[in-house]
C-alpha cells in the first residue's frame, strides 16, 4: 500500500485509510449493547518525527513477543497524526472543529480510596508462590528398609510458606487419603512407613489448600524428586505383574509392536506344554512363530526395539522367579536375531 505524496498538508490522511469521517457521522452511530470480551490491544509510540501504532492480540509480556504466536498490525505516519498526543488528545480535527481522540471513547470512573483486589487472584498468587517455593527447595526422597517394608523420608531446605496455605504430600502411587501434612518451617517432615516395593516412586503429589477472606482454593501439582537408596523396583514390578509364560510372551510381542499399533491380545491360543513326549526336544509353543516373525520384522524396520527386547530378556534372566517364566524354545529363535543385530551395530546400521 503506497502513500499519496500529492497532498502533504497537515490535514491529509496517511495511507488512504479513510480517517476523515465527519464528527456528525460518528454521532449517528447507535450502539445497542456494550462490547464485551474484546481482547485486542493497542500500542502507540513516538519515533522521532514519526508515530507508530500497533493493534492486535499480543499482551505486553516477554511470552507474547518471544514465544507465543500472535498477530499485530502496524500503522506508521507523521507524529502529528499517529503519535501519542494525536491518539490521546485528537491531533486530527474534524470539520466541526471537535477533536476525535481516544479520550472521547473513555468513560469517567470514580477511583476508590483503596484499589479493588480480586480475592481469587490473591488466592491464586499465594498458591503460585507456594508452588515456586517448594520447587526451589531442593527436596529429595530417601528410602530406608523397615523389616519387609520400606519408609520414605523427605529432605531439603526449611520452607516457610504463607500461613494461609496448607500443603499435603504423598508418593503418586498412594491414595489421596494417605497423604501427610507438609510442615512449614520444619526441616523434619513426616515419614511414609509400611510401604511395599511397588509403592516407592520418585514422583510426589503436592495438594495445596489456600484459605483467605472466607474463600478457599485447592490446587495440586507433581514434583519428581531425586530418589536415594531405592531398592531394585524393576525386579519387584516384574514379579508382581508377570505370572506365567503367556504374559511374558505377550509382553515381548507388545514391546515389538508398540510403534505398529497392533494388539497382541489373543495371539496365542492353547495352553503351554513342556516338551514333546516323543523325542524330548523343546517344542515350538503356540505364539513362538508370530514372535519370531515380529522379531524379524522389527529387526528390519526398527532395530533399536530389538535392543529394548534384549534388555527385557536380560532382566528376566537375572531374577530366578522370572527366569523360569521365559518361554521354552526362546533361545533357539532369539540367538540368531541378536547375532544379526550385533552385526548391524558393527556395520554402523543405526539409522533407525
């Protein structure tokens, strides 16, 4: 869009935007209702002899101008027409000599002796402040044995958050009713006792309740804390979840098919049998053929998934309780697959 340089008087309208509306025309416009929910912003700046006006969606924040996707339109013109004084006080005069300015759109407001405070915003501010303090406290969790069970204690800086805030916390594996109060101003926090191995987690839920002026706000968030002296939870999880050879085989199939979106449930009909009664050789059990086919397909399409399967097999073999759950005949189909995978690594085939 080009500026018309043929008329450069003070009364000209820059860029042909049609701003020379008659004041009596504006008076004829009837507004039936208030404009609610308008989210546009207006920025005006003087830049030497020039004025610059931006309007659009962006707030005056670092996020708006550095991270978010926003939309702004800029208008440039002489400061007498587009500068701060012109916008606020009416630098452009209509035919009836009445100034058209931003001030003509404003409504008088009685300023109270004290500022209005949104109590919800105050509650939110206290919750955000407490969350930030907990996040910056350098909290960590330490596990200790308690007979056949375990205890978890919390360590970190002494935190004195606002008295309007009450905080309860718990490992994410526990129910909300098992949460303990987080003691403000104390280095020693309540200890979680009588936990099973599966109850141990590095993720902790913090539930806050803010009460102020007869109003309350409840919020929660999760922190992942450094976890010290934890037992081998992989062993506990495997012993708890894996009960028979069919479940192990399904887990292997699921691991190989994660990126293919297939559902291995029901792939393996029939019951498990030990060895062939005729020759005493390991029998290819139901499901071993589709497992081998999945291994070959994954070796070609996503060889790093074979590495994950190898880690699973090694973990199962380390534990006597889960080692006996490995399907019979697995080694016969697994060893050539793993040898092929090792050859791929030596040849530098790591593009997948």
